[in-house]
């Protein structure tokens, strides 16, 4: 196919400017002119991409977790499981304090999450003992953050992502298992268990203009009841 030869955009702009300069155009006028020009030339404006995000399979998540387990790095294991069970964003996880964890209710308070909103997320009751032992170790070291690096510093977003990239390589996976991919996995998995969006939203941190009124009437107690019902079947 012969490649279409076009006048360079900058030169064509100069040509158009000669025609338009007498109009003393402002931004609004130029915007309308080019909107009408697109219509005359039948040029379609491409819409936003509708591609769905890649979500790891249960087998890939198991392989990823197995790679973490084989290192016997308990702090990393607890961090990964916190992602898996809560679906929090990485920027939220690195800010969690020991005082934010309620072991009795199996909940973690997320302070100033996305949109500068506080919320509560549940975790699996079966994770409570492991998390309690981790917290005991953190307190013994005089820490107040739920997670710290080996340099006794609070994790950064980048530090967590690099850690997960290493485990992706160890697991032999083609796609990187990022914090957001684990979030996608949990929320997708909960949907596959038949949990309604309205019961996922209170702890997922999503906002929906269309269903905001409905969501506002739902409590974390109702959401956690459904979460607790299905989480024993979680693959990790």
C-alpha cells in the first residue's frame, strides 16, 4: 500500500493561520472552527479505550504466593496476604499503623484513602492469628507502622512494587503481579462469588455517581457479613 504523503502539520498550520488571522480568533472560536472542520471532513474522534484490565488467574496467584512462601520472609508474606484479603491500594497500605488494625472485628481502618476519605476494610478471620503475631513482632521492635523495610523505614510505593516484581520473576510469571493486580483479583473474585457491587463498594473505596445514594445506605457490617461468608473459599 502506498503511504499517504501529507503536508507537515506545522506548515499546514501556517497556511491555515493566514486564512484565520483576520478573524482575530480566541480559543473558543478556534475550537468551534475545528469541530466544524472535523464534521466537514468526516473525521471521527476516537473514544476511550474499552479494554478490560488484565486480572491474574487463581493459578497465577497461587504460584506468586508460593514464590513468596518459599523465601520464608514472614513480613513479606503478611504484606502480600494483606493485599490479597483487603484489596487496599499500595499508597494506602504503606500508611497503615498498628493502631489501625482491629483484630477482634477483623478490620483495618484506612485513613485518608483515595479521595481523602476514611473507610474500613475487612480481612479473613483465618488471617487474624498470623497478623497478630506480626503486629507483636513490630511492637517488640518499637515500631508503629504495620509494615517496615529491613532498614527499619516505612515502605514506599516503589519499594513495595519492586518487591512484588522480584516475586513475579521467582514465580516464573510472564505478567507482573502488581499491588493493583491483586486488588483487581480480589474484587473480581468476590464478584464471581455472587456478591453484589453494592456490598463490595463500602470497603473497596470505589465511588459511583449513579449508585452513590444506594451505597450510602449500606454499612460495613452488612458488607463484611457477605465477605466472611465467601472468604473461606479464597484460593490463598
